C-alpha cells in the first residue's frame, strides 16, 4: 500500500522531484501504536526542537523537503537552565538561523515592541525560540522519540505513545540532553545533595543553604551568582589555577564595518584570529587533528562573562581546589580536598559540564550503534552532518568534533542548517545506500 507523503510547499527544487521513489516497500511497518492512528511518512524526522532542530527544519521545509519535528520546543532551555540566567552569547551570535534571515532576534524585538535586555535574559530567548517555531516550523509533534531503527527505505522512528513514523532520513538534534557529566567522586551521592547544574532550574530552592559549586566556567560562575542572590551561602571550587573572565573591550567591540567583521565574526566564538577560523567550519576541519583540538579548546575554554564579576563580590572563589572524596552525613556532605582539609556543606552543585557520547542516547538501538563510527563518543560526520549510517545526521554539540566548536552554540545554526539542507537536496531522500 502506498502511504501518502505530506504536501510539499511550492518551489520544490528539481533535484527533489527526481529523488528516488519514496513509496514504502511492502511489509514495512509504517504504522503502529496503541491508538492505531495512521501517520503519513515524511522525508526527514528531526528529533529535538531546540535552536538546531528548529533551524534545520525551517531550512529543509523552505527547500520543499517534508519534515516532522519531534520534541517540546526549547524545552532544554526551559527545564535545564537556571531561572534568571542571562545568555553569555552576544546578541548577534544568538539568532536562530532561518532561510530568509527574517526571523532574527531583531525581528522578534520589533514585533514585541519592547526592548530585550543585553545580555539576553533566558526567558526572552525561550520566547524567541517559541516565536520562531510558531512561524517557521508548524506541526511540531511534542512526543519524545523512543526508538530509531533502520528499515528497508530509511528509518522507523517510534514515539513515546507507541506510534511510529517512517522517514527517509533522521536528524538527531538533541543537544546536551543526557550528557551531563558527574565526576566519579560524586557518583554515589544522592541527587538531593549533589545536583548537576542542568537540574537546578530554580535557584531559590537552595535559599538559606550552604552550597559548594564545583567548576570554573560560565555555568559555575553564573549559577553561583544566582544561588548567592537567592540567599544561599555559596563558595566556588575549581581545579584551575585561576579564573578567566571574558571582558569586552569597548574600543574593539565598538569598531564598525570591515574592522568589526575582521575582529569579530558574527559567530562570536573564540578570540580574535582564531574566531575567524572556527567561524568557517570547513576551514577548521582542514587543521590537523591535534591542532584543530587545540584551537577548539582555546575557543571554548572555561571562562565567565565579565558582567558576573560584580555579582560574585562576596562569594569565595577558590582556585586550585580538587575534591578528592565526598561523604554523605546526616546534615549534608563532607568534601575532602586535595590538601587533606575538609569542607562541610549541605549541597554541591556540579557545573562540571557535559560529555557527548551518542552511545548513551536511549533511542539509538544496538543495530544502529554498531554501524555508527564514534570512537570518542562523538559521531564521525561527513558533509551534510551525515554519520557513517547513511541518512542519519547529527547536529549541534554532537557535531563539534567533526565541524568545530561553533557547533556548541546557537550561532552554529547558520552553517549547519544550510550545509545539511544542501546535502539532503543533492543526495536525495532516502539516503543512497
Ligand atoms: C547553562 C547553559 C547556558 C548556555 N548558554 C548559551 C548561550 O548563551 N549561547 C549559546 O549559543 N549557547 C548556549 N548554551 C549552549 C546551548 O545548549 C546550545 O547553544 C543550544 O541549546 C544548542 O541547541 P540544540 O538545538 O542543539 O539543543 P537544545 O536546545 O538542548 O535542544 C535539544 C532538544 O532535544 C530534546 N530531546 C532530547 N531527546 C529527545 C527525544 N528523544 N525526542 C524528542 N526530543 C528530544 C530536548 O528536550 C531539547 O529540547 C548554553 C548551554 C548551557 C547548558
């Protein structure tokens, strides 16, 4: 039986008109589910509705590719970032890329008719993402994907309610979800006492408590400021020998025209010079492996925004500190430090970052994982962000090893969405096997 594809918007590129036959082969399970609801198949299923999923969806749709996005829009920003957070990325590096360049933060601000603060407040950025989704990505299905499997033509994507979709390609755009890093010394402590920063949405929850924040980057420093402002007694412990602050030079940032573009490309990742390399992912990719890794690290090494310094006045910031062990006690935790001293606190907040390992994505089954080249946890991606499994793409943080550090930030959506869309149109749907 032939399954209808979604109607295509006008302006379909001729390459797509001549794409391989997408009629599912007999016997392919295109439909399942407790409710027995039939779903049409689509060219591309995008898992995740954060900035990357939304941007890729907007570009593919504009190119005439039928798309189904899964997941709650901007949910990571709503459910895993602390209320009151301000974005570290600059205004010009925080637009979610759209094909017509018409759905920028500026356009959203004009529509709001209210000035948005700089730095951008988290809740405003979430609203911007929802506005973007509402305008450019209709028909998002907020279900989670629970399983992705290959089938004869492409992929079968199973949703949490048991329904299934058949897709020619799948784009995994799940960001940092599931990759929070918990150092081994804290692994066995209860999550009530040791909280990863990605689980601390309401800083007021720690009001009046004694808290140690572990880490020395933006997340640690901003979380410490928010908890401090909520009335907790906070100290920051970092292994680094010193803290780094990102201060924007008024003189350099005040440049206009060519000078400005040379000093600071809009991606806004890395110091002048290196920022030009990483702003061009194909150029960064040409660097020999160890040099590419050094450049990437230099561009994203832990540092706090300069505007946090004042807010952290009164918060002890201890460098050169390593927690050797942690022991639960009736009234909190005892941390033993590198010099043998100990520190008693009620809670620890781990701003210890994320470790990308796509092997931990719960929806990728063993058969797919066995075919996925991912020696370090990151998938190896070729042009079009396609993995070693034809038709399976990864965008956002999971693509950073292949395409550079800009992929960890919203500003990487510009390159990603265009490159992926061009590749999909060039190679057809489903992917050639
Ligand atoms: C505290 C913090 C502050 C940050 N600040 C900035 C900043 O100022 N500027 C910046 O550019 N970047 C910032 N980042 C990085 C930011 O996470 C990325 O830039 C951005 O979120 C990447 O977008 P994404 O679409 O890849 O991921 P996300 O925005 O995380 O979206 C992924 C989505 O996938 C969903 N998902 C996961 N699994 C499934 C599933 N099985 N089915 C359906 N959906 C699923 C998730 O719920 C999530 O909504 C920050 C990160 C953190 C942790």
